[in-house]
C-alpha cells in the first residue's frame, strides 16, 4: 500500500503534503511521517484522528471536515493524503479536491489506481478525484 501511495503522490506531483492519518496512533503517525520524508516528500502537517472516534464511526463523511480543516491551517502544500486503508474515502475525494483546490488521495484510492495500472486498465473514472481521471 505504501508503494502505491508514493507512486500516486508522484503522479499527482505532490511534493509538499498534508497528511491526515485517520486512525493511526501517535507512534504510527510519526513512523508514517518519517517514511514519507525518507521517500522524498515534505510533510508540512500531519495529524491523527485516533483520539476522535466519531470521525471513524461517521466515515467517510466524518473525515471531510477534519481533513479539510487540517489542510487549510497548514502551511501551503501541493496536496492532501488521507491515510488509513480500513476507512472508506472514495466518496469525499472529489469534493475535497474542489474545496481545497489541490489533489487528494488516500491509501485505498492510491492502491486501486496502482492495481488498475498494473493490469493496464487506463479508463478514466470520473467523480473520484484527479488520480483516477489522469492515469
């Protein structure tokens, strides 16, 4: 999954990113930050929603506000990553992109894109963000 995320961020030309680690512990969030930095990305802000169970229980729509708020309060960034493969995010990616004016991807989103590329499926999928429209 992490390889898919790195490849997706590169495809979207996101170098400076904001990361919302949906349910990660503080320790895992720090490991994620370190991995992304070591992979060549500038993580300008990162936060977890682990201390707010209402976010997870109302996913994906409950993720929208906290993720957007984190992005808007962060230093300028090229895009937003929602990290946590066990949470659905597809339904909010397109709307988040329109609201923040930058590309958005997530663990599951990036993984689907990567698998479709691996099996040479290049059909645009509209309404689910730039990544699935670009191929």
